[in-house]
C-alpha cells in the first residue's frame, strides 16, 4: 500500500490530526516533526499527559519524530531535579524521544546572534524603561501603546549597549532588548515585546556563562525552526502569541518555518492543575513532596498505583478541542478501575482462620 493510501485510510479523530494528515497527503511535509517542550520548573501533572500523548502519539502514528525539549530560558526557577523527573514521567507513559534530550539553552549563542541581527536590521532596540514603565507605555486592550523614548536609538548605540548587557556591565532589570514591531497593534503581544533581559542567576546547565537570557517568546519559535519542527502544538493561551511567533520566523534567517496550532488544555473537575498552586502546596509542606499520592502529578499518580495505561486511555477518551471545557474526575476514575479490572491479579486470604474438625469423614477420601 502506498504512503498516500495509508494516509487516506487514517481515521482522523481531531482537528490537529486532520491537519497533519492533510499536510502529508498534499506533500507539504515529507516527515512530521513535533516536540514536547516543558519548562523544568516543576513536576508534570496529569494535564501535561494530553500534550505528551498528542505530540508523541502523532509522531508514532505517521512514522514521524517527536523531540523532548526543555525550554530552560529562565534559570531562576529551573532545576536539574525537574529535568530528571520529566524524563522519567515521559518514559513511564511508554514514550521515548528521537535522539538526545534537547534544550533551548543549547542555542543561546544562536539566539544572541539573531538578536544582534534584529538590531542591525532596525528591528530591535535597547530600552531603559523600568518594567512598570514598559507596562504603562504598552497600553491596554482598549488603548494603544506609546513609543518608548529610547525606541529610536541608533543601531551603533543599541549594539554597544546590548554587548555591554551581555558582559555584565549593568545590574539586573536596568535594561532590556525589545523587538521593534508596532506599538499601535490591537494585539498587545506585538507592542514591542521584550526579547532579552538581564538575569543574574546561575543556570543549571550553562552555569554563569550568561547574564542575559532570551524570553520564552523569542526562544520558542526559533528553537522549533532549528529542530525542524513542522507542527508546533501549544495550548490555547498561546493563540494570541502566534502572530509574534510568525513575526520572528519571518524576520530571522531561520532554517525552517514551523507552524503553530493551538488546542484546549486538559481541565479536570475537583482537581488542582495550576503549577503555581501545586508548587505552593509542596513548598509550604502541606504535602510530603511532588510525588505525594494526593497530588495529580504523574509521579504522585504512579506512587498511588495508577497504571500508565489508564492515564493514556483517559487522554484518548478526551477529545482534542479548540474550546475550553472541564472533564469530570469520574471519567479518570472509571479508566483506572477499567484498567485494573483487567490487569490486577486476584488473591484470596483468610485473615482469621478457624480450625474445624470433621469426625465422620472417611479416611483416605479427599
């Protein structure tokens, strides 16, 4: 059977798979490349299982590639412990990634060169405004933004200051590098977003080599391009960031042009899935740790005895959608019971035996 025929026979179960099968059939993509890109600032929870199964699952279905990549651009919150736990959780769910684990920090030199490229093209400038002033100048959803007084610095001055930022000549927060896009845009994310900032924090992988770090918005799409990602699958909160994602891809000499698609994140009734709130529970010692069986983290569910196949079954029953919604916790519990019903071994035990003497039973009979 030809590849085109096998694609035609695929049963598309959601809009993302339909897009991917269409791209393969039309020849827009020769091979699908996806990625699962967590930030290593906490343990994964069951909400992440949807993205894991979607990205790795699609790659398996179409003989593609799925990378495990850590978006480690904020050293103040990231730890090697979280990297190891995330790798363990992905493997526990039965997936493996193509090649070595990838990191955004592997590309820090390239990101810096591309920031210099934008400055030379007149598409980025160093801003001396404080974070509060930048927020004020940016405007609101109903009011357009105002140009920073530093927006029209010369290219030479911007280059010199940006290199001084890299060399550690300014304290944290004193200056930032911003993309020069459109302060009057109806999309706030396009109002000259910050793309580099000074952070005097020890990075878990690069140590103290850098004191300037790219923002997530600047690093994410370019890392996708460097890895040859074809379909960058994100949750809905990044939909408003897609125009910025595409602006960077068009403005920079990237080796490929990935496309971003958004889906609704997994929300479960009666379940805390906010990483901020989960972190608070752990840090304030309301629970014994990230793998406390009461938590919805994957390590907590594993310690509770929940089978990985039950979680994958649960995710498969939840539709990948463009609309936010809440899934009943009862569905997860049903999947766990259903899986254990088939996989759990049965044992009978008499906890309080009572001795019985049969006096009239014939000898030699069983």
